[in-house]
C-alpha cells in the first residue's frame, strides 16, 4: 500500500535544544518578574499622597476641596486660607481628609 520513509519523521536535535532553552528562559523570566512584583511595595493609595502637590478647587477656609491625581478630596488647611487655583502641599492623611499646607 503506502511506504513511508522514516526520515520524514525525524526532528532535528538542535530544534529540540532551542525549544527547551526558550522554555527555560521564559519560565525563569516569569519567576523573576513574579518574585519582583511581590517584593515591591504598592505605590498607590492614600499613603502615597503625603508630600504631593494638590490644586485647590473650593476655598480652604480652613475646610474645602482639593484636586489631586484625578480625584477630589476634602481638605483642611493648616496654614490659613487658600483660594481656588492655588497649589497646596499634602501634610497628612486622616481617613478621607487631607491636611494641607500652603506651598512655599
């Protein structure tokens, strides 16, 4: 009937070696990036706001609203009145309130 030549079904040894090396490199890179991601501290949330600059949206006398990183926050000015458009420095975060100082 059909006669099959066994040479049709041979896989080159170098192809196997290259595929195995590629898989090892991929797994090593995935483990490296996974471990690195777990070791890095999260850089988001309210803890990261301290020391950043916010823009006053409603007059702070002493309470008002500031805008930072695309969000509006209730803020309390610790250094007097601040008008809309001014920049203030975030001194501390307490719950959902920011305590701010006028930018020097």
